[in-house]
C-alpha cells in the first residue's frame, strides 16, 4: 500500500491529473528528487489506485469520521 497517496478531484481534467502523476513518478529517478523524497520520508513513488486501499475497509475506521 502506498503510504502517501496523492489524489485529485474528478473535476480536475484528466490531462492535468496525468501530468502530475507522471511528474511524481519521475521525481524519484533523479538524485535531487530522491533527496527531496527522503526528507518526507518516501523511498519510492509508485502508482496506486483505490483498490490498493480496499483492505482499510476492514479496519473499522468509520467510527472516527464525524
């Protein structure tokens, strides 16, 4: 499971979402980008989708939502 998900509202045009997605995936491939990510800390950027987080449904987190 990706520890730091980045999501976009559906109103954001697909072209913009794709450009941002590609930029995030590319940043870790450079030395400067890897150093920036290490400060978060993120060791590797990976593409994810909502199915990656389905296991969270079993955690019973609904009781913490107001």
